[in-house]
């Protein structure tokens, strides 16, 4: 296996971008194909190597902030966030009438006319809703880019990707040249990819022409239309390879520091999707590493476990917030979707150099020793010690955190629940190690707490 110092950073981020596509409701590879289109536009415009490098990563990471508004959008529209996001990208939402028609179609699907009208009124009463949703998304995306160690030009391109040439975009209403050029390219590239997927090069160029001077910089549109008849280029989108467009002289590699940054940053992308999972991935990783260390794991095993724990729930990006944040009992169909998320985790991680070997570990956090877990129904003989530790850490963190359908439990109650499941379903040694890690800390905290004066 190649060492991490020889892995292209673009390959890692390109693989992770498939997770962002899921959150946006787009077909797999949307960000990668958008990257190819955007880089071809940059070539036509004659951008220098530094600018093309900044643009390259902005295109791959353009949706890094997409989870920041998922819960709010689902709650506000009373609809699945994936469908709302997917249809919004196909709507000229900067114009009042198309935006109203889109809202009418999206809100409260299956609800009565009265319920849908009430929902629309609530959206109107909310005020500046589009701006607030876009602001959360764009600012969070820029933050993630900086966390990954990418340049500020890349972050600012992501921050301004939904600004429009005529000033009617979001979230800041920038106009014309006040919008960074790289952001103008990203805005057009993602729209061109969507319409190309539905109607080919003619549809992509026609959509760009219709919105030229409104959404898009006319000069950038002209650069896209210049490659309209390049059939080889458009055919290449069917098997897009972003590394071919990465400026070779500015190629970045994913060493151990980068891999840790990426795992940490994407843990934040995962956890911010729902207000009920704030810091879940980070806390599971911390607990898992402490338990594994207590059980004698070496440094390499702890590194792998930490990264796998950070990304174990990345498959939940494919689950609607209408399910993740539901206060009541899930239907069988809804729970079936939840049970699929470890499989999606594996599918995403298998795409990512440097993380590929962690896919089996990350995907088994809901497996149980007696075969009652999911998604594979594995048994004790199939589950390694890191898999068992990750399962225990995941269960404990979930029990001690509030969920929409129940309050958080205290440490002792949670440990009691885990002990009742050991050793039949959960690993007894891992549960004991967790208790040893936690209880002394809890006892020390209790001893330091101020006490009421005695009689």
C-alpha cells in the first residue's frame, strides 16, 4: 500500500465529495464533474496556475457547508432536505414567481392544502429565510476549507458561490466584479453540470445563456460555450478524473497531518447535519481511543480507530433530516433507511485513498456479537477488537446525549445499560475498560463539586 505521503490530496477530497453529493440530493459524482467543467472554463479564461489550484479545491469542496442548513430547511419546509436542495438548484430562485412555485411544490408534501398554505405563511413570516439558509451554508463551507488547510482564495470562492452577477444572489447580494472570479466559475460550473446531466451539452449551454447577465458573468458563460462542440470533453464527464485537471506544479499530498485534518473536518460536516448529534463523531473517537489504549492497542491501531470513528456516520448524510430529527417512533420504512447508513459509510470510504482500509471498521459500529446488529448481521467471530470498541463507544455516546425522542441518560445509567448487553451483544472487556476510563473522572468531578453545609 502506498504511504500517505504519496497520496494526492485531490483523490482524498474527491472521494469525500461523493458524501456531499448525497446531502445535496445530487447523483454521485456531481462535485467531481462540476470540477472538470469549472477547470475547463478556467483553461478557456487563461487562469494562472495558482488561481487554477485555488479553484480546483473550491470546486471539489463547494458543498462542504451543505449540512449546516439541512435541519433548518427540513423543519421550515416540512419536507426532506435532500429533495428541497435538489429541486432548488434547478429553479431560478432569485425571481419571485419561480421561487413561489418551487416553494409551493416542495412544502409539506402529501399534506392538505391548508397545511401547505400555513407552512408557506410560516416561511414568509420567518423573514429573510433564504438569506439565513444560504449564509449558514456558505460560511460553514468556507470554514471547512480553512480547517483543511486550503488557501483563503479557495474559502472565499466557496463563501460566494451562490452570489449572482446581477446582485440578486445570496447571502450578501454581491454584484458583478465584487464577486470573486473563482466563485463566478463555481456558480456556473455546478449549474452546467446539473443541466448537462439532464440534457447534455446543449442543455448546459442553453441554461447558461438564459441566465447570462443575471446569475452568471457573461465572460464566464462565453468560456463555457467555447467548448460546446468539444464532444471528447463532454464525454469525459462520464468517467471524470479530477487529477487530470489538478495543476501538477501545485499538487498537494495527503500526509498524516492532512488525513487527520480531513477526518476532523468531515466529522464536523457529519455532526452539524442534525442538532441532536453535535460533536457525536468527535466524542465517539475520543472514547474509542481511550478504551482501545486501555486494552493495549498500539499507536498505529489508535490512529486508524480515531479516523474510522470520526467518519463512522458519514453514511447518515444520505438520510433525510425528516427522519434523523423525528421526535416520534420511526416507521418500518424510515428505520430501514437508517439501517442503510453503515453501508453508505463503507461505499464512501472505499473511494478514499488513505481511508479505504478503514471502511470495514467504520461500517460495523452497529453490529453486535450475537448477530442481532446491522447491516451485515455479523457475529463475535467476525468482529475485531477495534470494531467491538467502536460499537461500545458509539452506544455510550448516543445514550448519554439527548435525542429528539428521549432525554440524555447519566453516566451510571448508561454504563448499566451497556453492562446488561455484555457479553452477549457488546464486548465485556471493552465495557469494563470504558467504565475504568470514565468512573474515576466522574468520581473526581463529584469530589470537587461544592456540597451543601450539614446540619
